[in-house]
């Protein structure tokens, strides 16, 4: 039982990270019907921005987290402005190819800038541990779970209760009509990219505290896992991304705990295939009928 509870804590930590990154996929898809395959690399860029702030500017954890989120949000807006906005009316395949191109650019630009060798990320949080009835809980683990859940609740409030959130939901429902309502669609889309990129950056900092080695290609697998989480919960749905992230985190941790760890990635991708075959709208999504 103690082993189960220990793995449960590990699953909450991993699931929270997946959910944070999955929110970026689902928000962009909600307003643009675009799968931003570069989103995993935005997560990686955030980790390297955090490394610079922590190593060279010697900033504390809170400052690193907030500044990294802000600077990575600027990167996300720049990607939208340069790569996606000119192709907004282009065929869907053009957008997919562009997203893959942006992903490769970010990976190789980072590699050319900082090198391909893995870099150690400094510990910004004191690594205390507590024994709670035989279950070991670390301060970093508690911090990751707390920040992940906190950011998700803030986003949920923004989307449901603020004018920006209402504009996001309006553009997701009918992009052609919102201009007549006095809403600037470009500003809403840019804000969506900014928020999604900021959340991915937060995920990058949290991952770097839990697993303190980063490298230019770290966003590939994590990005795909977050995409699987978004699809599992229902891409385009905020609650779906959260649910999918935690389900995937739980699945991976318990597979690695009770089965050979080599099954972990394979089962994650098998989940994607199964969902697309039997429930393509995700767990919280509803089938949409199209009249021809």
C-alpha cells in the first residue's frame, strides 16, 4: 500500500507537468483548429531561458519561473506572428508542415546556440524530504504539484470568468463573426499563444527541477506525450487537457512501477492510437455531425 501511495505522488507530479503542456496544445487548437507541433520545443526553449536566468543572473526560483514564463510567451507570440498568421487561410497541410518546420528550427537553433551536450540545471529549491507514515515526499515534488494545479486553476478562471476568456471561447465557436462583435481576433490568438507558451515554460522549469538535466531535443518526447494527453481528454477542451495529462501521468508511472519500464513510452503511444480509433473526440469531447 505504501508503494502505491508513493507512486501516486509521482504520478501527480508527472501528470501535472503533462497537463500544463497539454493546455497549450488544446488552447491553440480551440481558437485556430491547428495542432502546434512546435509546442514541445517551446517547452524546451523555456527550460533554456530559465537556465540562463538562474545561472548567469543568479535569480531565485520565483523570479526565474515568472520571467521565464513572460519571455517564453514572447517567443510564442513571435512564432504565431511570423510562422502561422500568414498561413491562416492556407490549406491545413501547409500549417502542419510549417509547425513541423518551426519545431526543427527551434531545436537546431538552440543546438547551434548552446551546443548539443546536456546541461545541468541548478537546484533553485531546497531539496527537503519528509517521511509521512512511510511515504517519502520531497519539497520539489510538492512544489511541482502545487504550482501545476495552481496554474491550471488560474487558467480555468481566466477562460471562464474574464473578458479575454470569453473572447477565446467566442473565437473558438465562430471566428468569422467575432469581428462584427468588436473583438480583434489577431489579439485574441496572440494572447492564446502567449498563455500556452507561458504554461509550457512553467512546465520546463518544473521538469528541470525534478530532472535537472536539459538538452535541445528534450521537447520532442515530452511534447508528444502532452499531445497524447490533450487528445485523450479531448483536444480543444481545457478540462480535457487537464484530465488527459493526469491520466497519462498515472498510466506511465504505474506501468513503470509494475511492468518493465521499457513498456512506458509504447503504452503512451498505444493510448493515442486507441483513442483515435474508438473515441477520436476524447474522453470529454462530443461527436460533431457535419451536414454535406
